[in-house]
């Protein structure tokens, strides 16, 4: 999976990137939300195709998915643009990227704020390897759903 890790702390970026690389991910990094937005917006937005749209070949559906990040891990507290601000910008632009908010605050209210901004899930720091694996599994399931829908394939058929 192609993953974007966004955190202003170079050590956190490095550690998360290494863990994700060990799990087979291709990682890219950004040190703030604005740089992350530039990278994300340069890729096509994920979407589920409708049944009325002409199907893609399976090869084209895979290529479309490979052109974007499967998952974006966004730290909340960053200079220039926070993770919350980045998430809001993505959702206001109609983007359906799989966004995982990452926060050092374990308070439910902080996590709810991230979810209300449009994050799909929230992880608290320090991020554990098991949590990353769970998020990658969820990202892969979403990715396969979009590929099957784009090619008009029903799974297990």
C-alpha cells in the first residue's frame, strides 16, 4: 500500500515510516498539513463508481488505485496547518481519502473533534504496530471495494 505519514516531528515520521515499510508499505512523508495537501491533491480522489458508469478493466482499476495514497496518517498538532485543518480541507474539496488522525491527546473530546472534521479513525500516540496493521487492513478492504466496483466485479463470484 502507498501511505502518507504527516508529522512535524522527524523522529515520529521516521519511526512510523519504518514500521510501515516493514509491513510492506511504500511510504511518503510530509512535515505539515499544507505539504500533505499538496501531495494528496496531486492524486485522483478515491470514489466508488456507480453501476451506471462503464466498467474499467481490472488492470485499469488497479492502476487508478495505485495512483493515490491508500491511507494518510495525519498528526494533529503541526505548524502551518494542523491535521484537523488538513482533514477539513480534504472533505470540503469532496475528497474521500482514508484519513487516520493521530494525536498525543487521549481525551475522547479530542478524538471526537478529529472524527467530526472528517477523519475515518483516530489513533493516539505512541502509535502501536498492531494499530497500524488494523488501519492497513481497513485501507486494503476499502481499496479492494473500489477496484471491484470500478470493474463491476462482485467479490467471491
